[in-house]
């Protein structure tokens, strides 16, 4: 190469073996798993870190070098990755051989998982046509099964069944948060465009991505950057960059209003039901009241109908509070469930407190954050 050093073939990108491979002698600035391989040489002699892996936990431990013991011929940190995803050669591009035909994947928690050929082909077709580049989709949220139908009369779901189900599966601690009716979104937020390009391989000018639970971009490019800019300002005002010692964050969030993405659903399924109830219930109540005034015993039916009318009004109020007019991203709000990851850390198993983020001076959004110290 230009430094007079041998060019190493990127064999890890093509490795598909079952054995975990740990290696060194090719210094990297940070450890990173690549197809079940990990380079543990983080350039301690060059002023980097001394790194080790705890097995079988696969936990990485790194200690900063005391000083630069030997000045490297080649800089320890490489030049920024290419801005175009199509130019990337670091393994973030899809390998077609991994996507076609039947695949068997060994997982750490679920054993061997088979992906049948027709399922793989369908997933590849959807992802290639609609989704963001794979290296910009670090996490896709699972779809959780609902709690069992409640045995209580007149109730479809009830918290008691949910708590019982969690307890049955060994869950002893739960975090209960308000569920905002909106659209699920993952938000990868970087401190600036330089971080986004260097760490995530974003195009020049990009400062992150906002995508749906299926990996599709939530907004167009211009609205994405406007949205990220406002969220970045809220994160800065809350002091989270310094508190979490990071230059990027991955949020699991709900974006509201619900009407932003689900206007057709609201019109066809929710508003139509509310409109029908609003048209029918006053007439029914009026008729029953008139019958009662003539001495007909309609007390129970009148009470039941009045309760239905109240339920219909509550139903309309419940979804209307998540419907309002937006223009671009003006009026759009984000309600984060939690921060999933930051530079060098994941937070899914850590205890959480709460922090409020003020967006555009209009509304507050609550975000879970890890407490300092300890799990």
C-alpha cells in the first residue's frame, strides 16, 4: 500500500465457518464482530487499547494504552469510509450467497434456525426494493404477541392477563410506560455528519436515519435531516451526549401523530365506527327516553345504551388526541421508548430512569436512559 505495508486480504468478510475466530497482528481502532470473527489487536503499542474477550460471555474488555510506545507507519484510524454505499467493500454489502437457497444459521440463544428458500427470496425481494442499505439498519424491532384475551365480561384485554403471562415466563421486573398511538420507528442519531459518515457509512451530509420496523425510510431525505436536527437539539439541551459519553444514539421510538402514517386506517376503520355511533346513539337514547316517558320499563336498556354512547365518545377521544395536521415535519413529535445503544454500549438490560426532551418548544417526549453505574 502507500505506506509500504502488505495489503491484507479481507478474509473475514467471506468467512462462513461455524467456529468463532479470534485473531490479531492487523491493528484496528475498535473491536468489531465480522461474520463470527473478531480482531483483538487494537494497537496498544501505537497508543490504542489492549483488548481481550471474556469467553463464553463474548464480553470485550479494553484498557487504554498508557502512551504511544511506537509511532505507527500507518495511522491506526483509517480514512473515512466511502460515502456511497455501493462503493463499500468492508462487508456491509449483502452477499448474495447468504441470501439465496435454504440457509441454516447458528444462533446463541435459539440454536439452529432454518430459513427456507421461498422465505429468503421473498425477504430479499422486499428488502432490496424498499429498505435502506443494510449497514444503515442496525436494529429491527420484534413483533410481540399480545396478552391472552381477558376472561372478564365485556373486556377484550386486561393488564392482569399480561402480568400473569410475564410472571409465568419468569419475568419479575417490568417497566410500564404510556403507549403513544403513532408509528413505530428506529432513529439513528449522530452528533454530526462526520460521525455519521465515519461510523455508519452514511452519504455526505447525512446525520443519521429514521426508519420503520420493516427497514424503510420513514421520511424523505430532506424531512429526515430536518427531523434529526430538531431531535439533536433536544438531546443536546438535555445533556445526553456528555452524560452517555457518545457521539451517536439509537432510539426505539413512536412517532406521532398517528394520522401522519395511518390516515387511511383512521378514516376507514376508526372514524367510521365513531361516526356511526355518533349518528345512532343519540337517536336510540331519544327513543328510549320517549318510551320511558310513556311508562314503558326501559331502565336497563337505557342504562346499557347510555354506557355504549359514553364508550363511543371515549373511543373517539382516545384516537383523536393522536390526530392533528402536519406539514413536512412541522407538528411531528417523537416519543422514545428507550435508547437502545450508544458508542461502545448497549442499554437494553440496564436499569433506566426517565428524562424529558423538549422538541421545538411545544411538547415533551419521555425517554428512558441508563442510570450511571451498574446493571
